[in-house]
C-alpha cells in the first residue's frame, strides 16, 4: 500500500518519527507541495491509496486525477483544504485530527496576553542592549504593566480550547464569561455564559476561540469594536478571518483597542501590506500555537490510529 504525505515538514521537521505510518505500507513524505499547483499534487499522489495533507489543497481535480485514492486524512483539525463533499460522493472518507492542541493553544492564548501585559520580550532586549546598566533609576518600564486579577475575560467560543484558556485565566484571578451557541456543563463550571453583546460590552480582554463559520467571519469588526470598553485587549489564535483586519488596525491606532495578541491572520503566510503590521501595540506570531512537540506527537499518533481504523473497516474522525 502506498501512502503519501504532501507537506510533512511543519508537522515533523525532524524531531519526530514517521514509524507509526510506515508500519502500514510504503510511505513517501514530501516536505512541501506547492499550494497553487494541482498538477504537482497529482503527480506526487500518483497511484497511492492513502494521502495525508496539512495545507496542500486536495481539490475535485486532484481527486478525479488519482483514481486509486481511497482515503484522505488531514494532519490538522481544520479540513477546508479538502473538497470533502466531493470526496464523499466518490466514496472516499476524509478524516482529521481533533483535540490534539487543546492544552498548547490555550497556553499560547495566555502567553499572548501576558506579553501584552508585561512586554517581557521588549524589556529583555532593552536590558541586553545596556539600558538597565546605564539607567538613572533602579528599574524602568516602557509600557504600562497590567495586573489581570479582578479583570474580566470574555471568551467567544467556549469549547475545549476556550475552556482551557478559561481555566488559566481563572487561575490568574480573572472573572471569565463566555459566549457559545452550545453551552455545556463543563463550561458552566468554569464561566458564566452570556450573550455576545455582554461579552463585547463588559470584557477587559476578549479571546477568540470559535470556529470560522459564515456567522463568525468578521465578528471583530468596526461595529462590534465600537461596543467594547475603551482600552480592551483582543486575542486571536483561532482563525484570522474572524477579524476585519483594517478595522482592528484602525482601533489599535486610535487607542480604542489597547493591544492585540494574534497568532493568525487572514492570509498566511502574512502579506507585507497587512494593515496590522503597522498597527500600534499589535503582537503577531506566525501561527505556532499548535506546534509544541507534545501536540505534534499527538497528531502523529492520531494519524496512525486513523489509518488503522480505516483499514479495519471502521474509520474514525471522519468529517464527511
């Protein structure tokens, strides 16, 4: 059995083993496949039965051009890179990797918040450049330092990751409120469920942990920002298009929004003309919330389990 991985480098740049997948057949791993070149994907898949992708699109054309393809798996939770509806019509199950990054993504959201509150990276750089050594006072700070205890975090999207962020926020002494279309008991134990308007109007910090759906696209817009407290902090390590980027940039530059901590943007890799690159108090990291080795190992383990279940005739984590 031939197994192809179209873009394995970000999942495994060399610190993990592909042995779990090699056990099922002849495995070929490509570090990268051009995202805009269907013919490259078709050539690499060839007559393989199983293909894994992370961000390389598997379109209708790719599926039709690879008639031996029997199983598609995404090395991530999001599966919009696959034409999964057409794959279903062709009888090809598409699977994903759920829940692998709950702890790491929640941790990263709080890391973004703490960086906004203390600018540790900036002050570390300043010390190494000699500013403390030559300072007239025994300490200095270049940004306001923010204590989180007693402040309100509003979380939009309170599933596994939102709740992980909420638990850490509560440990920091914050009040946690949440907006979610599907409240559950574990969420009620952590936070008060409220409507979106309440989150927007009463939160000192707003964290986005909702999926990207038509109803959530652009949820952070000029209109909704106007409802927020002056000086609010916005965090997003979910999906970039949840934010209307020009609207957030304008709010940061005016001071309406004090700061933003972002691990995602609308187009990735980021484009040089993204308005957030020039915005005040905007921390941007390159979509790495998911990437600790422990999380990537869970992806690897789940990918192998997905293949094993498929071969046994009882596929799991099927999204179509």
